């Protein structure tokens, strides 16, 4: 028996080819009973729609793009996996495109990408989400998009996010409950909205406990291992160093751990170290890192679903989704020794 065609599905379901196409493309206003008949026929015949034929038959390409400009391999992989999962469920393809969010040619580069690949829309990830000129350009060109954890949270533009501020506050609270009062903090890259949210959470927790935010215990990092290592050198060289260091990413926290080991500082006996993201490094480091698990894969999947809904002319309700972060306690944090 040859490969099933759309004509075969239509004949078995007793509907028109156009109706089968509408069901396959998940278009609205198809009766539930009709949809069920078509889906049953598709399953029975093991019918697989031809992506190229679908594109030629209408104005859609059934292809969306994922844009990223992020130094974290783990973040990129999770964003890709989440988006791919959603696209697979919705019958869309995914084009993954790295770019430089600071490039003066970004707008022209992405316009050519959208036109050349006939993309139906874009998923934006941080820090591209926070490039206001670029986002305004997409609006001007009428290019549909959704965002992961954007700074601007305008009505009508769908996005998925987690509460970085609350998560950082919870981590700082955890360190305070252990008995730490001198808690160092390593900021992420200043162009990332999450950097400022996480610092705000750190500040809020200290202030809630009547603790001052010590300026000399806050250092500017960049979300990289080397950035964390450089900041740790400064913090651990202080006359009165912190008893705990909370880094805005696990990669920077890994840099803190290595620096402490090089100096003969025992973790967590002499120094507690905490990170953010729960990347694989968090369990590969020694000791394993206490961290915040950020739902990057789930956020990306939701952003893809929201974008596809826009492409299909639907108004997703709600258009913004908050997913929970989770505090993961491991061996890198403990009560300070007297």
C-alpha cells in the first residue's frame, strides 16, 4: 500500500480536501464532530502532511524562527528543545538562528532571514527581547513574534516568563536562614533584564531582614565562568570577605567554586556558594551547587505555542504566562562556621 494522501483521508472521513486541510492546519471554526472524523482517518491511514505542499497551498510556510544571542550553551539547548517540542505538536518547523543583539545590521539581517526563509514569525529570547529598536522594527514591518522573559511586557504581545526577582529573593532568604549576614552578589551582564531583577531580589531579602546592602560585596559579572572567577578573586581578597556568595548564573558560580578551591577555602564549611539556572554544571561541580531551577524549556515551548496561535489568527488568553522557578538546595551551602 502506497503512502496515504490527503485525498485518501478526505474519502475515508467523508469530507472535502479543504476540510482535511483546515483540520491539519488547526484552523478555527471546524465542528468538533468533523474534526474527530478527520483525525480518526488520519490515524487510521497513518497520514503525514507534506510540509512543502502545505506551504505552496497557502500563504503560510509553517516555519518559525528562534533567535538567540546568549553565551550559555545550556540556555540555548533548552530554548531549542522547548520550541521544537511545541512546533512538533503544532505541525510547524523551526529555524534556529544565532545573532548578535548589538549588531547595527541586526534589523536588516533578520528581515532578510524572514523574507528568504518565508518565516511566519519569530521567537525572541533574552537579551534580544530587550533591544527596543529591534522590537519596534518588527512591529513596523508587521512581523509576528513572541518573547521569552522580555523587559517590555506590553499588552497584546504574547510572552512567557518566570519571576527572577522572587527567585533571587528566595535564594538570599535561604542563605540568611542558614545564618549568613555577609552575602556577596555577582551581577550578570548589564544588558540582560534578568540581571537587574535578580539583584533587586537580593536587595529585597537583605532589607527585609534589616541587613544593609554592602556595595563592596556586589561585583559586576557577565554570566560567564571567567567573569565569575574574576569577581570571586575580588570578593575573596577583601579584608572581611563574605561567608556566602550568590552568583547570578551557575557558570559564574562555577568560577567562584574554582577560585575558592585554588585558595584552599573549603565549600561550604568556610564559604557557601549559590548559583542560578540549574544548568548541568550545577551537578558536575564539586560540591554540587545550590541554585534556582529556571524553566527555560517550558518558557520557550509556551512562547512557541503563543506565536503559533497568533499566526493562526487566534488571540491567546492569557497572552502572558508565568512559570515557576524552584530553589534547589545541594551541598554548596551550609551554616557559616563560628
